[in-house]
């Protein structure tokens, strides 16, 4: 009886102080050697996938995807790092935050990263809207970030208002910003019931290597975004973009000091040199890589080239 009581007390203590607890079956296949788990931070239940050993590499995905966009990088990076790939709040299997402004999401992500690297600085890798939600962390907690990799999205500033919505070639890189941000949940109303068609169009129109997205992969992403809460959350990030942009202005007065790598896709759908040029305005130690014949979805379209660029930068 006493043994059972002590076991129960130990279990209760572990639940009270433990930073994470095991998650259920994931929406996406977990790579060998990795595990899926949750951690509750500021009333947000964050889902993440973790593996490897060594200094922390913290990976943050973008719109239309989940932690799984990194699945080809993760096993390679795990050879030298502890890898944590998180689902953004409200997306994948993470629950929604109270606010979708980058300055409010960033502290949640920062606290998760610090759970796995409480004293040592960690490496931060972000794609697309992952940048919107980690730039505030990087600039306000510079001593916590050893190296930084940003790919395929601008840090939100006033230049986003100058991008064209339409070009002679058709859709622009940012045609969707206004649509997603429209009031009255217009985007949800029009996309609901057509998530698979919408995501296939959106992903392939921003891709050079469209064959990287098999029907099976698109089915997985569509099933994740077909959840009403997830679909709404994905658009709320865009409805908060004006606020994120305004609140970035005082942050931009401080330059990023850590070594940083900007990566752009050099093909159709990619930001190319624009990615590099903008980050150089924000940082004092910025390298740049443009991957030719690759669009917006670098981790899946050009995984071999991206893996080499990221790992070379983080391990040198």
C-alpha cells in the first residue's frame, strides 16, 4: 500500500513540475528516433517533435504546413543537435493563443525553447510566418540565440504594403495577404469544404518543384487545415499582421548581433535575393544563400540543398 502511495505521489509530482507530457498519435508520421509530445505554456498547449542530442536547434514552420515541413532536415540535423520542431500556436496539434501578434506569440515559443536549453544559447531556424513569430524573440533575447536562420518571408515592416497584389505573370508572392486578413471570417467561409483544392493551389503556385508535393503529402496538410480551429488560426496570423508590423518598429531600432543566415528560393515562388537583402538591414553579421530552381517551400522542394546550407552554417 505504501509503495503504491509513493508511486502515486511521485507521478503527481512529475505531472506538476514536468515541462512536457506525451502526445497522442500525430497528424504526420514522426521520423525514426524522434518523439511527439506537448508542453503547456501560458495556457497554450504546444505540440512538438523532438530527437537527437547536442545543442538545441529550434525549428518553426510556416503557413499551410506544420512541424512536418522539416521532416527531411530533422534526421540530418539530429546528428549534431537536439532538434525540436514545434507546431505554431493554433496550427497542427497546438492550441490557439490569446493573441496572434508576433510579439505575443514569440514569448510562448521562447519559453518552450528554454525548457530544452535553459542555460546555453540555441540555434533558431524559421520559415515563412515562423519568422513573424520569432523575430521579436531573436531581437529581445539575443544572448539566448547562438545562430539564426530565416528563410522565405520578410520580417514584417512597412515594405509589405508595397508588394503588388497582381503582376503581369499573374498571382504575386503576397496576393493572399489581403484575402486572409479580410474581416468577417471571409477566408474561412470560402475555403471550408475546399481545403484540399485550396492548399494544393496555394502550395503549387508558390513552388518551382511541384512534384515535391505528392498527393499523399497534400492530403496530410489538407486534413490538418480542415480542422475549423486550425483554419481560423492560420488566417488570424494575417489578420494580426498590421499589429505585428507596427510593434516591430521599435524593435528594429536594435540590430541582430548573432550570426545569421538568410535563405531565399531563386525560382518561381521564391523571394530570392530579397530575403538576403532585408535581413542584412536588420543584422550586423548576415550571410546569404539563394538556392536556384527552388520556390517558396525550401525544406521540401530542395531538401538536399537546404540541408547542406543549414547544417554547414550551424556547425561551422
